[in-house]
C-alpha cells in the first residue's frame, strides 16, 4: 500500500452550528486509506462515523482541514462516480422491481439500455440474487433487500464503496452470512471499502484497517492494521489473532470513553 | 353482516325521522286546506295527505325516489325533464373543471416545491382564495367571462376548478416533499439533477398523496359546477333543476336533483378510489 492513497484526510474539522451551539462532529481527523483496503469505522453513537463517511461522499462539507478522494475534492470525485453509497436502510423504491432499482443510478448516469441490462445481470450475480431481478422489494427479505441495495451501489462500477451500518438492522445470523458474502465480493472486485459498524466482531472480521473513534469532539483514537490474512473463513473469529485484535479495539473504545 | 347492521340501523333511523318530519311540516298546509273547505280531518287523513302533496314543505322519501325514478329511467336522456340529461350537463362541467383544477394544482405544487419565491408567496394566496365564499366569486367569473364572449361550459368549469385546485396543491406539496433525507441523499450520490430527482423520486412518491387529494378535489369540482349554474339562470344542469325547482316551489324536484348530485358525487369519488387502489397496488405502495 505505498501508492497514492484513495482517501486522504488531513486535520479535518467539521462543526455543525445548531440552536444549542456548535457541535464538533469531527476534530483533527487524519487518515489515509489505500487502494483495495477494507476500513471499518467503529465507536459509540455520535462520534462522527456517519459524518466522516458523508464528508468523503461530499454530502457534508468540512469546516477545516483537507480531504481528497482519488486525489480530487469529494465533489469532483462524485462527478467522476468515484463511490457507491449504501445506507443503513435499503431504501429501495417500492414502485420499481429489483432490476429497476439497480437501473436507477444507471439511468441517471446515462448508460445505454443494453449496458444497463448487462450490468444488472452482473451485479445481481455478484450479490447472489440471480433470478430476483423481476421481483418487487416487498417480495424480498430484509437481508435480500440490503443485498439489492449493495448491488445498486456496485452497478456503476465505482471503485470505492461506502457503507453506513448496512447490516445494523438485520439479525445476527443473516448478518454473519452477509459479512461472508461481502468479503467474497471485496476479494473479487478489489474495491476500497469504508464500512461503519457498531459491532467489534464485525469490524475485526471484515477489515484490513480498523479506525476507532470517540465522541465530543468526534475524533480518531486508534488506527489498527489487522494482521489477519485477507482470506477469512467465519471460524477465524475463534483464533487468538482475531481475539487479540478485538481486544485492542475494545481497549481503544474504552480509552475514548475515559474522556467523558 | 356485522358491518351492514349498524349502517342499516342508521339508515332506518334517518328514514323514520324524515317521515316524521314530513308529516309534521306538511300538516300545516293540509289543515289549512281542510279548514278552508270546512272538512273535519282524521289522523289517517292527515297522514295520507302529508305523504302525497304536490308541493310539500318536505317531500317524503318515497316521493323523492319516485321522482328520481321517473326522471331517469322513464325519460329519454335527451328530454329536458330527464335528470340524466341535466346530470350530464353538470358532469361535463365537473370533469373539465376537475381536469383544469388538478393540472393547475399540480403545476403550482411543483413550483412551490422547487422555487423558494413561490414557496413563500403562492401558498398564502391559495389559502386566501379559499376563504372567499364561492357564491360571491361565481357571479363575477360568469359576468367577466360573459363579457369576453365565453359562455356555457367553460365558466362553470372554471368555478369548479377554483374549488378543486386547492386540495390538489396542498396534497401534492406534501407528496412531493415526502421523500426522506436518505432518499434525497441517495439521489445526490448519483449527482442527479433536480429534474431527475423529480421524475424518478418525488413524483412517484407523491402518488398516494395525489389520489387522496383527487378524491376531495372531484367532490369539490361537482359542488363548483352546481354553484356555477345558479347565478346564470341556467336552464340546464342539476344546479338549474334546483334553481327552477325553488322558483316554482317544486320541492320534490329540488330534492331529487339534490339526491342526484349526491349520488353522482359518490360515484365520482368511488371511481377515483378504484383508480387509487389499482394504481398504488401496481406501484407496490398500497400498504
Ligand atoms: N446535520 C447535522 N446537524 C447538526 N448536528 C449533526 C448533524 N449531523 C450529525 N450531527 C451531530 O454530529 C455528531 C456526530 O454524528 P454522526 O456522524 O451521525 O455520529 P455516528 O454516526 O458516529 O453515530 C452527533 O453529535 C450528531 O448529533
Ligand atoms: Mg451513524
């Protein structure tokens, strides 16, 4: 990972002005994310995880410091379709089929009809939803809907995938399964992934890099480069290496809390 | 059955009250007549007479039903005495007014949602427009249009549109604003333009709100069309039937026109309701 970073934040600040006074959602955030990394953001509610992801996506604009995405400003990067964004809720349009939902960004970005069909087919395969293109969202389970929303974010082939607690609303078993699939998808597509989570095991299982954050002001307290191999069966979660990383994440979260 | 019973009970109670009121209100005339003729009246004489007067203060239900039957099923639809004929006159103004009102309402709502200046300025005027009694405005519209040489269907349709655009504006503004922050953010991540967000997100999201407004709007349109017939001294249309009925004391005619209007309103609202169910079901939005 010595090439130029995909995402580079330097001394990033973001203060929301509210009626109750300023809220320091991000303060002095320095972070580099290299190509092909899987980076998890973990920390208690309100520590700025969502805000940081939104800054990368140019949905929020920092009040201080600099950030580049693929060497550009986040706004320019968005115009170049640098990223796909997956929200906590699948947010599929009920009036469109699964295929229709995946076509939504493709229509907006002006892909030809033939290419749209081709891409829908490919991404449905990628998220293991072949044959469900003609179904409507309500005909699918919550986990399948979330997979469809990932397919939608993948369809235009952005090389960054930003995911804000995408599996937060799903039960443990479905979540394990989706985590496994996400790793497989990451291995196949070599995308750079930014992933927000509340769950320590999820963060450790998925990531090559774990960013531990703490609130008031939102900041990074620890960045852990995972020693785990990229190839990860589910039972890697019982190995000493895994438990050691998990322990360090927990320590980092506790240290952040000591400020309160 | 469990639902039909309360409804039937209420209907029966209304009918009973109605008959009682008819006897009570029409009896005065019966007694006056009898007094003038010097005849003694038994209770049953009063009952019979109050049910069958030609110009009762309050017609009995069966008189209204008979009149409705005679002026619909038993008249040629082209006849001036056919309620179907008059109903059609009113209906055509209603439908044209509804189309104009709905179109104007949707356009105004789009403007309000997309333009700050319109957001600040249009709504107060739209609300003000509805606080002016339609009965005060209707004659002016008719007179002004008449001086421009426009008569007949169009002035009535415009009054009808005046009443129906408002619920559509209110509903559509709410509907176009119904997508939540996440859905709008999703569009932003695609760098979508306002136009694309409108066609692909806001407009489809607004459909449930639109249909609810259309149900109110079509009923308001019908009221507008009828009101539009009153100040013109029109001789055709349900409003004209009510008006001529009141000139000549033809209370049965007034009441049957009133019921024809109510039945027409129910049918129109019902049709919109069916369209609503079919459309939303096809759009997967029928929760
Ligand atoms: N649009 C906003 N306006 C005002 N305050 C906000 C806004 N978005 C987030 N915040 C505040 O910024 C802080 C960080 O929020 P967020 O990034 O959502 O945290 P997390 O995702 O880690 O739970 C919180 O205190 C939150 O209330
Ligand atoms: Mg969050």
